């Protein structure tokens, strides 16, 4: 079963409550999403570490209910 964008956004916001999260359904099929996450928690972390933090926030849904996620992580200016 596919995930809805609001559930993806909620999971990420729960892990990064001070952050700014935008989730977009790229294909309208509930399987291909893009997420832009801006968080101070990313400061000093490599891009790989940042993405792992977001994937961890998705609590195992990546590769299952969530098929594809184009991810952009940013540190606030």
C-alpha cells in the first residue's frame, strides 16, 4: 500500500520538529515523492549522514510503502 504525502511529512516533522519540510507527490501515484528538509540538525553532517537521518525518520517505510523519494537536505542559512 502506498503512503500519502501528509504521512511522509508528519514522520519527517516528528524527527525534525524545528525544521522546514516540504513533500511533493511527483507522479500523482502515491509512490514517487520529493522532499526538501531544512534543519539545524544537519549542521556538520555529511550529505549521506543527513539523508540517513531522514530515511531513519521514515521508520522503515522506504523501499516498502514508499517506493521512491527524491531527497534534498539543507542547513538553514
